[in-house]
C-alpha cells in the first residue's frame, strides 16, 4: 500500500496561488498573490515519481486532456485543486449536458399519472437501475434510496435502524465523521456503542480485537449493527471488507459498508463485498466525463 509518507521523498513543485480578503476603509478588497518562485514540475523528481508509481506519459496525457476539456478554469485561475474526492469540481461537460436535459424536459414530481410526472418517473427508474448495475446489486435484494450525499445515507441508516437496549453499534475508528454520528442514534435508544481500531503499522484492522468485540456484544436477540469504510479516508487503506462482513453476518449482525472513499477508484461488487445490508456511495465524487 502506498501511504502518504511514501510520497514524502519526492519534490513536487507546484504553482501556488493564494487569495485573501483585506479590509481597507469601508470596503473589502479581494487581492490575489502568486508565489512565482515555484514553477514547473522538477524533471528528475517527476521521472522518479512516474517510475515508482507506474504513472505513465499516456496517463498524464489523458489527465491533461480531461483537465483541458472539463476543468480549464483551474488553469485560468492558476489553481491546483487537491480535494476532488472531498468536494468534487463539476466538470464543464456534465454541467452542459445536464443543462441541456433540464432545458429540454418538463419534469414533475415522480408519483402521478400526468405526462411531466411520468417523464420524471421514467428517469428515476433508469437512474435506479443504473445505480444497481453500477454496484452489481440485484433489484431482488437491494433498494436505492436517494440522499444528498453519503453523510445523508449514513444518517438514514442511523435514524431508521431499530437500536434498542441489549443491541449494539460497533464501528471502526478509522471511519468518517458521518459514521460517528450514527452512535448518537444508538446512544439515545440505549444500545451499546463500541469502536475497534486499526494497527498502526499495517493500517488494517486488528482481527483478534475485532472478533473479540463482536463476540462480546453478540449476546441476546436485540439488533446489532457493524459499520466501517471499504477504504478509510483517515489512512487511505482499503480493507478486506468481505472478511469482516462475513464474520459479523455469521453472528447475526447487520452491516453497513461506507464506500464514499473506495468507489472513486474501485469497482463496487456487492457479492465480493459480502453482500452488506447497507452501502453508502457518494456519486458526486465519481461522475465525470
Ligand atoms: C469514507 C468517507 N465516508 C463518507 C464521506 C462523506 O461523503 P459526503 O461528502 O458524500 O457526505 C466521505 C467524504 O469524503 C468519506 O471519505
């Protein structure tokens, strides 16, 4: 696995641009300053980086083509944007295409018999089928629930899960804040809450501590929920999801897997993930042309 530390030996020079707001008199003035002392990528470092991480010229050309076509504003504003997975930038072509669809369609609420409503229903059906097929999930087993983002999806799980006294919520300590929020729903309904940690060297979960906690919390019939990320946004580590899902299922638990950080760079296959009971995806982090 490539940890962030593995990159520290490389000098990647970037053009840094900063924007600040300064108050002068009654007016707030926006000033832009650029550090032009750093310029192009350093050749030797770039070559070494490419060699070590298998980053070919072809990949670079493809990325540059996407950048030219969909994110020209980055170059126009001399901006290096590094948080695509946290908050994606809308690609120009997607905005154009969606704008065209909205301008050409008359869409109503998708639950009536009139023509605008039926058009919206058709779109909704196609979108649901597309999501299920993207996740390699059978419509017999899974239902798509639209939410604004992955945090919204995790909130729905927390709000609806039948936590109760004698039940439990067990979560991984390298999960996203939005998973921690589920603990509050469990706490209010008197379920037990516990976390399991990852090993500092390998970044994978401590299997024996995980199984011990599941076993300890498994007493009684009250519903129990396990939650963890397929890929951690804390460590960047992609976990062996199926192993944990299978173990918890074997003890009668429900499991949710958060794929918000995993899905941008990995295919989702429900079966390969052990058929979790809930799965959260953040499509705004994926869609690009
Ligand atoms: C692992 C993980 N889970 C959940 C989220 C929250 O996703 P969203 O921004 O769609 O609410 C993120 C955001 O980066 C994430 O990395």
